[in-house]
């Protein structure tokens, strides 16, 4: 109990001082800005007051800075998970710990993940220790095509995980949309249009709103979608479903669309590029999981990129509550494709941007997050080597300029069982 | 596919049926190649019709070779002829004339990769309900079913595993809904019209068993036994008692009439069929070990054993393999204590490690999964060589599947199941360049004609694409 008390006191102290945003200079490392530019040898990164002050090769180290020697190391922006459910789930199959969907709720678009994201969930600590510092957190769907408001979060070890609440609305318009809407894509599209039109009705006179279709709260939640005040993240996979989503702007010209998944995006890449709709794409999907994924290929992201699509890596429905640490491996695999004849990958610089600056930009946060450009939030990771390589380990993580504890229960279990044979006392006493 | 799987299950109003990530688990057991009466009847049934495809005399020179048994050869040479490995060695190795010589300078050679835990074919893609053939979830005790009778050879996943993962052999298991899930089958990863033409010649059968959450969830949810872990153990033991009784009668004056379930179970008791036991928690692994001793059989491998690290010493002593993921965790309660150092801690204790996929995606990069497990071990100070990590996905699974005398390492006389990698297979930047199965080149990254396309993908968008 004494030990527990110590932990509580120290973590309370940490919570009380999120502005422990000291001035830090990380010197001598290979610096990756994250904006798609090439890594720089022997660079310096300075963070102060929670923000990046400077990063590059001609950087003056402030006199008051704590210096960290990163010679032989790599220094990058923290990993930005382009689509996730981090913080919404502790144990996937334990329903009481899983806040991704609300199967018995009467609400849909009004559901707001900001009230569910738990910064103390074990997956947050595990992925923080792996170098993931920010994430798009999206609700799933249950009784409607709309899932609710998503958020941008940080994975910091403090009380407040929300970087931007109500950052977007989430909707299913592919096969899942078909089932949520009652059994056809036609039903999904008419439901989409009808709900948005109802929202307009609501806007004209909220006090008189009385709809058979939806709750006033849901109508209210769709208004910023119609007006383009928040993004609409649309999960679709097939080429045809993608085209139908792009067409939505004929009826709702202000929609700020972002495609999610988009396994067949490469087949309509020119159309996506022309529509200037960005994509949070699954990196390594290459099987016909369903008929909406028939032409899935790992070259999807590379081909879309070559066609001029603004694309980043997302992980929809792919261990997206626990394994954001796969982001680096996925990006590395896209680089590997460059050596496979007829495949289209990303350059290393593009691949790293696809898990740092690109998702931030796509979510409208590029001036704040996702790179080491001056003024960005101080999310910095020091790695033992190439961050996309499987053998590389994380040495230090900063979020909002605050150095983070990398401890988590996986690490505690590992240490307890470093030698599995109990000693003089049972394992329960090994701490 | 964690959530995709879960959502599909919920939508179907059914409990986990399958494989894909959410609750998939399986196990196997292995056995010797001895033959008993039940085994001989099994051998007559559904025989393998696999025949090796045409092969040339191939010499690969200048490669870094991981031999599958923990050795590394720099600037190595490997000679394959008539579908077999003839010689493997350093640059001094004699190179026969009349051979095709492949200069692999800067490249790597490994044995064909082996996945001990796959549901390709019995949970194929497209993963529509009509294809859900992995769990006979109508009774918790179904040792009578055979996974091979569910395998759809046209599953596009086989060709992805070949081209992207260098998979040359794999074990297809029934799912984990049942305490006794049925027989597993070992396949060569060759495209074929029939499953029989994929069956690995001479491979022993496996039997899938399961403990833990899945059986009790599936049957407890229907108010049937088992609804608890103790219910599972009791039903499993009762079944073994029946099998022992059947076996006694088999050897008596009046043999009992044929019973498919009992034939499989007596095959295990006779040591002909290998037990592959899906089981997560350390305490449960230990219960299963005691049960196997009670009835006189051996567990060959615990599958999905995310808590093996807690009893690594016991597993080493019992000589039971742990077939595990590198880093899956948290998708259900019994996976909550999984840690990425599981493999390394087992290796440190001298226990057998197999890295498996149980997944149609990760089977395409088992080499990367092994690499992550290696890196996490090294980060905590455990010394493991690259070549030993390759053994986790080659020789060790071959041994646990009872085929290590035929494949799984680059030893003269073994099947020429070989992968040429364009980089170190433990690097994220590596991909298979060529894959040989029994000396036949069935994948070549440089030749579109050497990329298999299943019937399902023919005439579809993306047919023959690099994938």
C-alpha cells in the first residue's frame, strides 16, 4: 500500500503540472521533419513550452535547455494514427470496457467519443511506449449509418486526452452501411439524404422539430456536416461506393469528405484526386475480404499517391483499438513494395509522412500537429534506428513537450516473469 | 481484422465462430509415424494425390542462408535437384554443371516458411457466411470432423501467403468453438483443384482441441455444457475415458464398430495424431498438461498460448511447443496478459517457440512477426540470433507438425521448399523474390506468369495484380 500511495502521489503531481513543458534540445540525431522531406543527419530539435521551436541542422541550442544526446539515434515527430479506436476499448470482447458502439442507444450522429476516450486505458500506455502520440478516434456504428462525433486525441499520460473534440462525423456507406440502413445501398443513400434534409428542417425551427426519422440531438449533430464545418469521414471500400460518395457533393456541396478504408481506391484514383477528397487508407489490405474489396492490393496507397490523391494510413477495423504500433510496420511495408516489380509503394519519406504529417493535414490539424516544423505541438520520439524497421526500439517519447513515462502493464508483466520460477515468495510479491 | 470479425459475428447474432482475429484459436497435437488400426483406416481415406511440379537443377550462389535449424551461412551456396536439396554450404561448395545458376549476392535464402496455425480454406475470403466452414459449432465434442473436408482450394489467401509470405507448408485447423474441434490437415501451399492434391504426403494428422473462453461462450450461451472452465475440463475428460474404453475394445476379441470420433481420439492415444491445443492462460495450460498425463497422451503444441512466458520453465521441461503471435493482445479477457516478449522468454528458458498467424493477413508476413518477437527479446537483453528467429517459422513448426524429416530446414535429402528473399527476411523491407516447392518454382516476383490466380479472382477487377 505504501508503494501504491507513492505512485498515486507522483501521478497526481504529474497531472497537476502538464505545463512541465521544459526546454529540451535533442542533438546529434538523424532528424525527420515528417513533412515528406528527407532525413537530416546530425540535426537538432528544440522544444519549449510544449511546442517545437526549431528542428534541423542549423539550430541554436538555448542556454537553458536540457540537452539530450541523440547521436546514432533517429528523432521524429510522434506517430499520428490516421484512424483508430484508441482509448475506447480496454478488452475487446468485454462489452463493459468497449465504447466503440452503442447498440442499444436511441442516438446515432449525436454520440460523442470525447466522453468515452479513457486516457488511462492500458492500450493508450502500450501504444504511447511504441511511439504513437496522436490519433484520430472514431466511433463505430450500430443502428444507423452514422456513428457520431469523433475526436483527435493525444496519448499522453495525463487527465485530458482530447486535442480536438467533435473533429468529425463518421458514416458507413459501403457494405456496413447497407446493413445498418436496412439491407441495401439504396437504403443507405436515401437514409443519408433524408437525415441531412431533416437536419435542415431542424435548423429552420429547432423548437418545432418532430421527426419520425431521428432525434433532435442527431439532427443538430448533422448541421455542421452539411455546412462543412466539420469533416465527414466516410467508410467505403469498393470503387463504385467511392464514386457514389464523391457524387454526394452534387446534393450537399459543402460536405468536407474524407474517405476511410478505400481498398479499391486505386481503380478510381483519378476521380478521387479530381474531387480533392483525401483518404485514410488501409495500408496492407490485399484480399477480397468481401465483394467490396475484390481488387484490394497493397499497391493501393502508392497508386493513389501517384494519381495525386492526398492519402495517409488509417487502420479501420484492423486491431484499431490496441495495435496502433503497427503503423510503422505498415509504412515500412509500403516502402518494401518499391523493390517488387509492378508494385507501387511509397518512398521512405512519403511513407513516414503517411503516419505523421499527412493524417494531421487531412484532419485539418497540419499547422498544429504531425511534424517537427516550428510551432507544432512538441510530440517527439527518439528511436534507436530507422523507425519503420522492425528491429528499432523507442527510447523517449515527448507529448506536448512533456517527456512521457514508457511504463505499461506489458512491461511490468515482462519484468515479473523475466525469470518465471518463483523465488522465496510467490510471484505476486515481485514488483 | 479484430473488429471486422467481431462485428460480423454480432451481426449474425452468433457467437464467435471463427478464426479471424477475435477469438480464433486452435491447437494441435502431434504424434509419431507409427501406425495403428485406426490410423491405417484414416490413411486409406482421402489420400494425398499431391505430386511435385516440374523442377530444374538450380544453384543459388552468393546468398546469406538461414538454414532453418539455427545456422547462418554467409556467401552461401544451395543446390537443388529433382525436387530435393542436394547440398548447402559456403562458397567452396561444388557447383554442378548443367544447372541454372542464380546469383543471389546481397539476397537471402531460407527454407519455405511454415504456418502451423491457419484457417485458409476453411474460413476463406471472401469471408461471406456461405464460406464459414471452420467450426462445427453444434456440439462441443466433434473429433469426428476433418478440417480438410471444409477447405476450399480456391481461397485467394493461399496465393497471397505464397507470394508475399513465402509460405510453402501450412496446417489448416478447425476453429476453437469446440473442446475437440476435429482433425487438422497439413497442406503443401500449391494451387490445386482438390484438397487431396494439396495434402502434404506422409504428414501425420493433427487434432485441434480448445480450452478457455471460446467453448464456454459458444455453448454456455445456449445453456449447454460447457458453460464454465470446470465444465470444459469435465467434458473433455469424460470423452477421453470413452476413447480409452474404445481403444481397449479395439484390441480385444470383438472390435467395436467404426466410430470416426473414436478413431481420431485413439489415434491421439496411440501417438499417431498430434494434439494442437488452443489455450491462452498459464494456469489452464498447466491443467491441460495434467489431463494429458492422466490419459497418457502428449500435447505437441499449445496454440495462442499468450501466457506461456509465465510457465516457460514448465513448458521447457514438458517439451511442449508454444505456437504464438508476436504481439496480439487485449482482444479478449484471456488475452489481456499477452506480452511481446513471450517468444523470447520461452527461448531463454529453452522451450520450443513457433510463431503462427491464425490470420489471412499476418500469414503473409510471418517473417516480420518473428522479427518483431526477436527485437522485443533483444531489447530486454535476451540474446537470440537471426537464424534462431527464422527457426521459429521453419524447423520448429515442421517439427511440431511431424514433418521435420521432410521439410523445414535446408538439409540434403529434404524437400526443396526454398525462399529467395530480396533482402534480410527479418527486415520490413524484404519480400520473397522466388519460391520453390519441391524444387518447382511456383512464384517469381519478376515473372507475372509465375503468380497463381485462383478461380475466384479470374475475370474480376485486379486479376493477376501484384496484390
